[in-house]
DNA sequence: GAGTTTGAAACT
DNA sequence: CAGTTTCAAACTC
């Protein structure tokens, strides 16, 4: 029964071995990096000049009316004359959210910096899967899942008005369900006219509506974003997606003219809404973690994070009992760990891994600094060149977008994927407080060789820790299994006395474990549970809450679980 | 899936 | 600029 778990651990061991040899698993990680790296680098490259002097509205509009594509990047036909760059990205890079999960910055129209691009842009490749192209602001929605391009259903607007999300986002309709669509290459003249007309009415029509903000995962809310125009809601309380602010994950601001607004900081309704979702999130995490670890993963075991659909009456579908098997649950299919791993354990595991990574990052940074000092006198020229290259990357974001400052995490995408979002924040803060503080993911990619070694080392450390945790889990499962089999044998031989048994959570009568030769009564299996995911030694956790990894120096974060 | 509600966009 | 209409997404049933 533990074979699946052993497989997991052995796979991790294999990965670690590969890292030691300086190789990567030739599977998903590579795909991840291949996809991600060029995106980031292109953003860095492209953002740089723009931030120097973005065109004014008038300039932009004139550029648009001139119809001149002079400033457009050369088209690179991706099938029907579309540019190689994802056009949506091309349009919205001024304000578009970055991949970092802690960033929201999404605008309702994550659109054009240059309105001429709207006019001229052959905007869309037939590629449908890019989340960057998604026109709506909830790109990194509260569920944190990347979302695909949304398809409009316009019927009467010919997709040439701002009613159309595709048009509003400056993209061609592609794979939409619209009727009589003119927002395509074939109708470029009409489309261009429509863009002009739209710009005439409102020169800011294709500008982002949402100012940048920072996602605070604890609150599941953007703290600093602001709707440039403000919403005008009357009946939704600004707590439904009708509200542009709510949809963009931002609080209503003084710009809004809404009535009976409940989308403000401290709003009970809003908190109830988000905390409810958070509970669901954590329950789902537990479910997935249990399934993954036990290997008892059904078809839904690794399904993408479920969208938080609402039931009738606005109730969220709750996963709260997803892992709590209320059935007798004694069959062989039930995992012995099903009642063992609690949400806080999952979080603790994440925390531990992050803390491990943080420590490793720190160590590596220190090492690197030492090496630098040593090398400085001899190879100062080369050293400065390297730092310049890092500096260039950092200079690429001079606009000070806080949300984009997820730099400082010398972790590979694969490792980052293992981290909880708010732990990424923490990691960022740890690394940002480093003396040289210049270890950003983008920089890591550009500063490839040494950094990739760091990646390997970091991943090795993290995976080693993960392996240890899983091993402990396996040990505990085996222990529990042995208890169960002991119980079964004893039950067959002679029913145990009532004093010998303890009612378990799942209804199993269980013999208290023998500890040091004495029978110790336990009311729940979790009481006996060994500390599977030991916190880092460097951290203190006197409060008993589940943030064992939080470095003491960091500002304390509220644990949403305990709220 | 159809019908309703909602609020932004468009229009007058 | 305010009021009205149109529109498509969000939501409900």
C-alpha cells in the first residue's frame, strides 16, 4: 500500500540525483522554463524603453489616427499575418500583470499602451491558450489559476464596440461565439474605423482601467489597485463581478460612484466572501495533498484548481468535507493518511520548504558574495560585468511597480511552483533583505550559468527536505498501518475490552499505541502524529500557529487559516 | 440552457 | 452633461 508513496519519494530522490549531476528532469520543468523564460525576458526588454517616456494620450491618439504602423514591431506571420509576439501582451505590457502570482495589476482592459497598436495591431494569433491574452482583469483570479482567453458572445455589436471584451482588450476575436463578428483580420478596415470612433469618444478607451496593485494573498485582495474611472454600481454592493472593481480584485475607491458599496477594506460582507473562499481553497489543498501523497488519486485528484462556482443563493461550493469521509471508511481504499494530514500540515510543509529554500538561498548568496570579494581584486572587470547584467534586468522595471518586484527569489520556476503564494512573498522579503539583493528570477535567467547552478542547488535542498518529510509521512503511515493490522488481528482473536479502545475520528475502534511499554490513550490519531513537517530551527513558533518557517525578522503575517 | 439582472458603453 | 437605450457578461433558475 505504500508503494505509491515510495514511488514519490524515489522520484524525488532521482530528481535530486539529477540535480547533483547538473541536469534537469527532462519533463515538465523544462517545458515550464521554456515557456516562461522568453516571456519574461521579452517583457523586460520591452518594458524598458516604454517606461522612459510613455506616449501621452494625444501622442498616442495621433499615432493611431495617422494609421502609421511605423512604431509597430514588424509583423511575423504566425499563420495568418499575426505577429510572433502575443499581441495581447504587445498591447498591454504597460500595465499588464506579470506572471508572479502575488501580482495582480490586472486591468479590466489589460490593454494598449500605444493606441496605435490598437488600430494597427493584427492582434491575435490563433493561439488560444495564452492567459496573457485574456482581456478581463481577473487573470490571476482569486483562485490563482491561470485563466484562458475568454471568448465573447457578442451578437449585436459586431464585436466592434467596447461591449465586446475582445475588442476592448485590443484583440481579435478568435474562437469566440460571436455573431457577425468584424473583429478579425478580414474586416480590418471596419475594425480600424471602429477603433478610431471609440478613441474619438474616449481617448482612454483602450487604456487600462485599473491602476497597479499588490495582491495580498492573506486578504485575497489587491490593496493598492484603483479603478481609474471608478465603478457605478447600484445593486450589486460591488461584491459581484458586475462590479469592475470587484472583478479586478480591487477595493472601490474615491473614484467610484457606487451605491451601498461593500467592497471596502473592513467590510464584513467582503471579508465573509473572501474568507469563505479561502477555507475552500485550503480544504482543496488538503484534498489534493492527501490524494497525492497516498497515491489514491482519482480522476479529480490532480485536476486543475476548481473554479469557485457559486451555488444557488450565492453559496460557495465547499470542499470542506472533501477529505472527510463520513462513511464508515474502513475499506482498503481509504488512505491511512486521510485523517492525518490537516490543512495546517500542508501549509506547514510549504512553509518548511520555503524556509529551507530561504536558508539555502541565503547561504548561496553569502557564498557568492564571499567568492565575489575574493575574486574582486583579480577579476574586477568580469565581476562588474556580471553585476551589470543583473543591474540591467533590474533597471528594466524602473516604474517601481511594487507588484512586479517579486525579484529576489533565486528559485527556479519549478521550485516556485512548490511554494505557496504568500510564502513567495516571504521569500521575496528574505531575499530582498539580502545585502546585494539582486537575485531576481528574471535576473537569474539572464545570468544563466551561475544562477542555474544556484537553482539546482536550491532545488536539491528543497527536494531533499521534501523527501525527508515524505519519508516521515510514510513512516507514520506504516506505523498507523501496523496499528490497524494489530487491531484487526486482536479483534479477530478476541474483542478488546472497552477500556483498551479509543473511538477514532472515522469510527474505527483502535487500540492505543504502545509507547515505552505502556499503553497510551489517544483520542485522535493526530495527537499521536509525529511532527511530519518539522519547522526550521532558525524560526521560532511560540504561538503555536502554523507558520513555523517565518523568519523572525519578517513582519508577521496573519495566517488566514487561523482567522 | 433559458431567462433575468446588472452596469458599462453608446446614444440622444 | 444627464437621461435613456443597448449590450454582453454575470448570475439565477
